[in-house]
C-alpha cells in the first residue's frame, strides 16, 4: 500500500505541474502548425503595401481560431480582437508582414523564388528580416490564446501591420506617412477597442535561439531620410571660375555634416549619425556639372539629439551653399522616432520574460540596436515593450550567422516557440501590473 502511494505521489505532482503551467503544453501543441505557417509565408513573400495573400492567410487563420477579424487598415493590415472571459485591460500584440527586394541564396527547402515589382522595377523578394517569423509567431499566440480565453483577463488586439520596410508602390520619401504603423494608426486600427499597452518583438541573427534580449529606455534608433540637391552652373573642367561647382560644394557638405555630431550634438544625451550613402553628379571628367544629388540617413537614440540635428542640418547646408555660390535644396522625411521601452512596464514584465526559458536565457542589452522600427509610433500612444528574440541555431557560431537583410539570413524553427510563448505570457501577466504601469505612464505624460 505504501509502495503504491509512493508511486502515485510523483505522478500527482507531475500532473499538478502540468496543470499549473499549461502554457508550455499549449505552445508545444501549436508549434508544428506555427512552423508550417512560417515556412509557407517565407516561401511566398510579399513586398510592403502588397501583402495581399499574406493578409488573406492571416484573416483565414484568425477566423478559424474564433477571433473577430477587421480589415481596411493601411491597405493590407489586419486586426484581430479576442475578448477574454474575465474583465481586464485592452492589450495589443504587433507583428509586421512585409518582405524585402532581395534574391534569396539561403539553402533552405522553402527558399523564396518569388519576384515582384519594387519601385517600378522587377525584383526578387525574400523575407530577409524575419517578418515571416513575426507573423507566424503572432498567429501561433492567437491560436493558443483563443483556445484558452477563459484564462484571459481583458481583451487582446492582434495587430498585423504592413510595410514596416517601406512601400513597394509609393515614394517612401514623400508619402512615408501613408504606410506602416502611421497609416494603421491614422486609419483607426487602435481605436475600438483602444489598447492601453502594446508588445512587439524582432528575431535577430547573431543571437542564439531560445534567448531573449531587452533593455528599458531606447531600444532602437530613430531614422530620418535625407535628400540633398545642389545646383550650380555647368562649365568646362579647365575653367571652374567661369561656373559654379556643385561637386566641390557637395564635398564640403559631406565633410561638414559630421560636425553636427562632433561639435553640435550634446553626446551626454545620446548618439547621432549622419551618413550620405549615395552621390550622383556629372557624366564625364572634364565637365563640371550643374547638379549633384545626395541621399542619406540620420539616426539617433535620443530625441533631443535627433531634434537638434534636424534643426541645424538645413541651416548648415544653406550656409555652405552660400559660401560656394550655389543653391541647395534639403528634404528630410521622418521614418521613425526613437523606439523606447517604457521603464515601468519593462521592469514589471521582466519576470515574465524570464519565465519563458529561464534567467540564463534572458539578457539585458548594454546599448540599443542601431537599426530603426516604426513600432516607435505605437509607443508614443501607450506604454510599449519591444524585445529581441535570438534566431540563430544553438549549434552555430552567432558571429558567423548571416545578418538580417542578408540573402543568406535564416531563422531557426526553434525560435518560433520562444516568440509564441512570450506573446502568450505578455497577455496573461500584464493585467497583474496594469494599474502600476498606467499610473506611471499618466504621471510621466501629465500636461
């Protein structure tokens, strides 16, 4: 009899553990379907603003889970709404859907061979930044949460956003506010119901799978697009005094732009970068042209530094042009402000992040990532938390992994489980800290 009891107790204990943490079992049960979804989306990528089939797939999946589906946002955006069985806050989870104009060379059986029109020209298309994984992970989380809505306190808004990388069919410089998160917000995607918090994540090569990386405050840089046109007067290269040289003036401008960082920016507040990535001018060596065109980018992890650059840059170039007797046209188009993790939310959700794979798989970043994300616009409306999920196979040297936006970029299948579980735990745990997060947010944004 005692022997029978001793045999039963471990079984009972294991059963209680299984009931206590049903999340692991549910996420595991959804894993195969999540992987299948991700591989399908990867094999059929679509460029920004053109994610029609991806959008249809998302709608079909959400409906099959019993989730309310809404569309008509930012051309191809999809919103899913799931009401939990218990009262509580409205919480948003976000994924982006678009791919990049890159020819895939990764040797995976589901590699993309798709082509599409990008900015008027045919291009290969690839999910080279992991948005296929983001979409599949959020669908996996939706499946798990919908099957367990009796455990949810509040309402979940699933945000499937197009064109994070820009639109394939528009001038992103002049119409950037007509795509991505800005357009989702403008079209009312977050109005009814209105979330009070939003969570997002990004898979990253060079970080081992099963690991989560985060920090409070700035997590991603701001980004602003820069276009400069310098107009002079064409003349023979042997007699520059008879014309107005836009090439010489442009060379000075490129050099002087760096003083915005080294001499003007208060680097105690953060960092800044001004880079010129393209210069076009002239057709032959013995003719000084009448025009030079430059394209660049402005990045910072501090809104103060960013605003200082945006204010001082046009004035500097205008003075530079005047000194060289040429004319300059400066255009700056915002892409995204600094992506900032709410301090209170980040601190209070840390145990949630640790519960996914343990403390040893949770890492605090020393510095923010240098890239940018239009997720930042959501964070201007409500407390937000954005984390990185390792995508490189555990048996591969992270330093040798092809980076995001590389034609050999891959996401290990095991990564998806981490993302799905993180989303699920965000929703289950946030209501416990909601009151404190909102109180601090309101105090911070008072007035």
